[in-house]
């Protein structure tokens, strides 16, 4: 009987959040999460014996899922007892099996899995460390593959989880630290009676898992692209502020991080293609070549978005410079208007007396001071000066935005 599956990660880009003040708290939370992730990555015991298994404190309790399939058969169950799962697996060697372990917080169980499936201690250490870059290694029974599953979250962050894959003659064993993943598409394909996965070897299932992880990079990059368009539109509308620059720098870090995830994935697939046909048959390599093309395309997108972010930073700085120039233009116009007015007012503020102490009249000393229309005439002259300047500025286009 099939057990209900945990809710899979969405395969469509999450809605891009509007640029509002509430995002500051989200970005602050994201900074804390980044700090915690960095701290966890660095919390490795120095001098520890290689192959020592250590479970992180924040790990989830393991959930064990088994999908057994053949050309015309499929059984899907969640096991609460590892012994029952192992017994069923060993009783049906004629079938192919996908054993999916989600959560690591059971060290004895991890050690039993290591022994039962002949996993090297160093490889099991890589699984539980959960910070491994994408890679491929040969094992006693098959291959050990590591991939990074990604999602662009509503907190404007790239969330990535490690997917560890072990292949054997008739099984694929996967490990992941979360209950949710992006592998539901593979499960749906297995449930189909016309599934190609059912009719091929376990290596083909490993390819399908790798392929869906790579395909999931595109919704992540699409969400990043949508958000970059929102930021660009915000700048073009002239509503950019310091928060917009902060978000541009945050998304730049996300893109750099994404590139660091995809580059090893490309190298891993290239190494898979170089393995001898005894390890990976030629008919399976054809499909991994398609994965290699997907990795190259994802890298091209990442490079394109990195250039877009650099352009956004330049656009933001240009917008801020234009704003400063507009302010300086307004201040310059105001200063230009008041310079002649200040000259006229300062001229009439000079204390040249029209009547001398001996009673003589100095006819050249400001005769307007004693004119009954002197003050209104002076105001009119000042107004004409202002109107003349504004008319001149308008004809030059200095009073209009360009």
C-alpha cells in the first residue's frame, strides 16, 4: 500500500515579493540563516579520524521510503522499521529498488545502512556532512553521486540541499536531510505503467534523479530573472533607494552561490562520461550527455544574470548621480535668481546720504530714496529680473526634465 508522500517542492518559480519595507525583516532573517549555515559548515572537529560519522544537531528524524519496481510491477511504501525494509529488499533481488532515506538524526541507523550496503566510511561521512560539492566516486557495488538541489525561496534566497545517490546492481539508495525535495517528478514517472525507468537498469534511475535536479535549476534561475526585472523596473521608475541597492547586492550573492553549485555539477557529469563502459554503458551515457547540456545552459544563464546584476549596479549608481545632478540644477537655478536680486538690494543698502551735514544736497546720491514710487518701482524691477531669468532658463530647457 502506498504511503502518502510529503509535499514536494514547487517546480514553478515562486512569486516575486514586492519591494516593501517588510522585506527588511526577511533579509535580516536571511542574513542570520546564512550566518548559521556558514557556522555549521565550519563546525568540523579538527584532527578527527577520517570516516568518523557525526550527525548535526538540527538533523531530522529519518523517514524510510521504498519503491520496488519491475516492468509490470510497482510497490511503494514508507517503512517505520528498517529491519522490515531490509528483509523485503533481500527477499526480492529480481526487482529493482529505490530506497530513499530522508533525515539523518539516527546514527545507529546510518551505521547499519553503511554496513548493509557496503558504503565506505569516508563516503558516509560526506553524506552526513551535507555540505559536499557535486561529485562522483566509484564504490564496490556501483557509483556514489552527490548533487545539490536548489530552490529560490520567498525570502529571496537560494536554498540548496544535498542529494547523495548510491547505485548498486538492483538498487538506488538516496540520502537527503529534508522531508521535502524536487524528486516528485521521478516518482510520478515510476508510477506510470509505461515508464521507461521501470524497463531500464538502476543506473537509469540515477540518471533520472540527476536530470530532475538539473531541470530544477531552471525555475530557480527564472525566479531570479523575474526578480531582477522587478529591480530594474524600480530603478527606471526613479523610485530606487538604498534598499534597492541592498537587494541587488543580495541577489548578486545568490547568483555567485548558484554558479558555485552548477560548476561542480558540470564537472561531475563530465567525469561520468569519461568512465569506462563497464561502469556506465554507452546507452546510459547518451542520457548523461543531455544532462551535461543542461548544466552548460544553467551556467550560461548564471553568467548572463551576473552581467545583468553588474549592469543594475551601474544603472543604480547612474540614477543616483542623475538625482544629485537634478538637485544641483535646482539649487543652481535658485542661486542664479537671487544673485542679481542680492546685488540690487545690496546696492540700495549702501549708506550714501543725499543731504550733507552742512545742508547741501548731493544729487547723485540715490535720488530714488525720496521718490514716492521708489519702493514699488524697485519691486517691479526685481520681479522683471526674475521673470526674465526664468524665461531664459525655460528657453534653454533648464527647467524641464530630460
